[in-house]
C-alpha cells in the first residue's frame, strides 16, 4: 500500500472550480482509495492505494472531469516524494507561507526559467518535478508569470509540510 497526496489544479481558488471537499473524499473512496482525508478547501487529499501513481492520476482525473464537465489537472506525489519536496526547499530561511512549490507532471526543462516575465523580488529555483518560488512581498501582489508552470499547481511550504505529515500518518 502506498500513501499518496493528490493536488487538484484550480479548485476552490478565486471562485473557480467549486468542489466540496466531502465530494472529493467520496470520489476517492469510490475509486477504492483508502484512509482518505482532505486538507483545506483548495483541492488537497491524502489516501492509500495499491495502484501506481499514473493509475491514481488517471482515475482521479476521469472522475473529476465527469464531475466538473471539463478536465481538472491533478498532480500526484507519494509521501516520500512530498517529504523530499519539503526537504529540498531552497528557501528554508523564508517563512513557509512566502515560498511555494509549483508541482508539475514532469521535470522542468533546464531552461524553464529563461522565459519568466515580470520578476521583481521573487526568487526561483528548479526542483525534480517542481519549481520553487520565494515571494518576499507575498504572492497576491506579485505579477510574476512562469510559462513553464502553466499546467502546474502551487502549494506553500506550510501546506507541503502538513500534507507530508498527514500522508505519513496513513502508513
């Protein structure tokens, strides 16, 4: 059995993609995932499954597309991977709410940050399947555009740590 974290893209953020977390939990349970728990209303769910990562992702995306009537992106990580994202944070001295990991399906290209636009005081670093961003002045006021992150979904480091903790407790 593997403990997974699924991160939904563009759910319950700024009035888009409304999905009650009870509904997300029910979808996961209907897929046969076990020990399902959601965390905050922004599309985070932890669970265990015997399926491989790609099968988990495909099953969740199919259910969510049926529910929403359009594709909903899902990034999936094992508890080990999520803990590694937390450990690899290149901005550990910054507050956890000022640093995000943008989760991607694949490793970002080596030149993924070359076409970043409107960068002010933000700092960026590449991870394994993530892009880390430190927002000195907060994310809300930033004009930063990261084309390589368009299909990804961001979580701040406080959320990353909590999700790793919740998923670890499932094992």
